[in-house]
């Protein structure tokens, strides 16, 4: 099994701000507007604005492809995302992560390995969740073995009680986090609110951070807040025990998720994070 670089060492920051590149619908998706170059150009412009604003990492996600395939996207989606991810890695110098919605960890890991990305986001890594795509089941056993087979030094960042879903079974969020790390061997976890752009409960962040710390895994894993982070709340999220934040909606023009990235909004949020050290 190849040695996996710890997630927390992949960023050039102690408390990284990771920005989202939400792809427009790619070819084959219902909302695709017939211009493959426009999809790539939008992704590149958003990535460059995020980097110029000071983010420490980027996640590339096929956000515009709704309704999403549950857990196995077609090959053409993998090909399109690989092409765009290659262009993004050539254009910016911050670490890149890949998320293939709704829950295709194999595709995300394969893309990440091909383009030398640093990590993947997996929405349901362990456990089971009821979603608008149906019931999704974690496949940590397959994801970890695939990472080994393709010799990929790619970290796994797993959601716990992922947004736009209801966990099935009596698993508290702190127990879900422990299982993702201890049994699913995730390299980090993400705590989010109920939906895209929704505020994350600080109590949930505190519970997850405390659980991982109490289990002795805090030194080798990371806790990220995955939704609702703004310039006004980033400090509270980090103070609650998060090691970093993943931000999408708050960095977009007008605070609208599907709008282009606003460099000014990025700078403002990064500045708020930096002010914690003053």
C-alpha cells in the first residue's frame, strides 16, 4: 500500500480556505448549453479568481449536472471533468480536489490520480443516506482498494451527515465522523449544514472535532466546515475546532451559488481568516 501524504500537510496554510469551482452543466447533462469551451473557460476564470483572492485550495465539482447520477457517472462525464481538471491544474498553483456528484468516488479518485490532484471529496464514504438520488451507500472498501491499485497519493475527505441527505440509522454526527476515519480510513471529514450555502451548526463542528481529538486521530486527520461559511462566520468555524473551510456560495457574485466567483469576496473571507492570527 502506498504511503499517503497527510491531508493537513498538502496546503500552504495552517487553516486552509478552499474555494469551489462549480462547473456548469457538462456535455450530456440536461442543462448543457452546447459550448464545451465555455464550460472550460468558466472553470478557468473561477479558479484564477479564487487563486488571486488568496485561497489555499480548490475543489472542482460537476455542480451543474443535476439531476445527478447516484453513484456511477458515464464515461463521458469522467472524460470531460478530466479535461477541465487538467486545464485548471495547468492554470493555478494551489492544491486541487475533485468531487464527482452525486457520489462517484471511483470516478473522482481516477480523475484526481490522472491530473495529480491532492484530494477527493466523497459525499457518502461510510454508512447510508437517503437522498433525492435514492439511497446511497458508502463504499469505503472499494475506494481504499482502488487508491491502492492505481498507486494514487490522493487524500480522501469524507462528508459526515452530508447535506441534501438524511442519514439512515441511529448514528450521531460524532460517531459518523469516527467511523469515517477509524473504519473508513478517511484522511479528513467535512461537517455541513442541511443544504448548499446553509450555515453549519457550530455545535456539530465542536462535537466532531472533540470526538476525533478524544480518539487520538486529530493529529492525522482534518475537520473542514463545508457549507454556509462567510466572512462573518469563518472565525467562529475555526474557533469551534475546524482545521479549514470549504466555501462556494459566499465567494460568488451577489452570494448566488451559480454566479461567477468574486475576487473581492474571496479576498474579504481570506482576510477574515487571517485576522484570527493577529
